[in-house]
């Protein structure tokens, strides 16, 4: 573990005052916009750094993709089959096709950047450790042409760092409490004007809670931003954690009598309810929270310098 990994925290990225204000909004599930200390954005990831990643890594679809107006472009339009130096089949980006699509307004999206950059990984691990949730990083690059995404919401909390250029964000007031992925089919995008519109510039920071409708748009400039997303534990996760315990109870293991009378079904349902109610307890919630809090999010690294 190097010194960067040991000392890097969200507080050091935002500064103490911004960090305190952010935590207040985080606890209330409200949007927060702030500004990082001078030049912090350039230490996270630069355009040159992204260019190096794109040009030197094997990045297959959908991890690396182009999107326009909320829909991914057909990967065959900008990827080609090739071969490695040893003759293995690989898929490679076609540079001139990618550049053309970017000029025509597409947005480049790259997932799991924490596996491609040590600095990004350190930040993701710092955020994961602080909030005790797995955190992933996604980079978005556009040239300022067409919308990359339509109005949508994410099922995770998202910390957005504007690294270069500008991006406009339209935000709407949430109309559905604590949504999860399974709710998406029942939720329609808001029809009225946004509650707030703002433009993120280089070194700006934006926190969007889960379920907050938003629509990022071009702002007459290229834009490079990175988002760190994590999903907080909820009641559904707690209930899922109880599933292994269900097999200990005969009432849940026994076969369902398909020929049971209405009275027998009532008795059966009562047995199930009583058994499940006994499991949904403060003790089991404590076990669940303890296990969640004991997870480790800082990865071991291979350090060749120890051999020198």
C-alpha cells in the first residue's frame, strides 16, 4: 500500500468545508453541488490519461461504448475483429470511426475505470471504505454535440467530478421514494420543466442521490467527467440475507399441499408468517449490519519494488 492510498479520502478531495456540507446533504438524500480545491480535478484523470487508456487497453463492448440520446450505438460500427501478436482473436476499437461518432455527438462511456487507473482505484476504495459499499467508477467523454443520455434516474448514489470542459445538468424533484431497479417499469420521466439547471465546470463536484431524475446535456464545450457510484444497503438486502436461514425451518421446507382446503391454506400461511416474523428481528438485523460493516474495500496490490 503506497502513501497515496493511505491518505486519500473524500474529505481531502473536497476540502473540509465542502465535505461537511456534502455529508449534510447525503444524510438528507438531497442534491449537493460544490467545488473542489484548485487543480484537484487534474490529479484524478486527464484527457491524456483517458486517451492512453483507450489506446493501450483491450476494451470490449459494453464496458467501452458509444451512446447517443440514451441508446448505445451498434458496436460493430466502431469495433473490428483483429488478432493479437500471438494470433489470438481480439476486438479492437476503430479509431477513425470512434472519432467520427464523437464529432457527430456521441458520448464515450467507459465502465470499471477503477481497474484501469491506480488513482481512480484509490478514490473508489476511499469512498467504498467511508460508506461501506462497493464503489465503481465510470468515465464519460463528449465533444459538446448531441445529448448522450435522456432524462433518467440511477439506482445508486452518484458522486460526479467534472474533470475537464463543461456539462449542463437538468434536475427534477424526486417523485418516488427510494426507488430500486424493479420500480423502473412503473416510473415515467417527468414532463414539466426541471426544478434546477446547472452547469458543471472543471473542478466542480455534484452529488446525486439514488432516484433523482436528471438529464446531462452538452454545454458548447467538450466534457470529461467521472462518476463514482455505490448502492446503500436497504430492507430488501436485509430480507435477502435471511434466505439461508429459511432452510432451518420445517414450515418453509415442507411441500405445498396443492389440494389443501381454504382452512388448511390459512393455517399454512399463518405458519409461514410466524416463521418469517421470527427471523425479521433486531438480532438478525444486527448480524446483517455487522457483516456489512466488516467488509474490506482496499485491494491488496502487487508491489515489485519490494524485490529491488
